[in-house]
C-alpha cells in the first residue's frame, strides 16, 4: 500500500461506492454547468470561460475529496497556451491550471 493513501481508501467496496458517487456528481454537475453556460451564452468568452473553469475546479476538488486523487503539474512551461491539445483527455485539468 502506498504511503500517501489513507488506510480506509484502500477498502475495495468503499472505493467502488466513492467512485460511483463521484461519477454521478460529475454527470449531474456537467448538466448543471452546461445549462448555466447555455443560459448565459450572451456573455463574452471570458465570462463563459469562468463558468467552465469553475466546473473543472469543482470536479478536481471532488476527485481529491471523494477519491483521494491528487495531482501536480510538472513542466507546465512546456504546455502550449494556444489550443494545440484540443482533444486532450485531461482538458479539465489544463482548464483549471491555465486560463484562456
């Protein structure tokens, strides 16, 4: 067992339940934030980006709180500020770290 993982997080049924709770909240959260972004679609891009960034930060916090997932960005100076990674699987992570 890894030294950084709390003992109670290594119980498989609890991991499964917390993962299910996180996934459920992620889906509901996506619908709510999506609706808010559509509702406020008249705002300029920077205003809408704040909503999207709040969605990303909320999901990262939930992943840490419920699943114990922590992350560190190493080498962020090599991440292009422009949209070179348009279909990146970690888009929410980069959205939380870098602004528009």
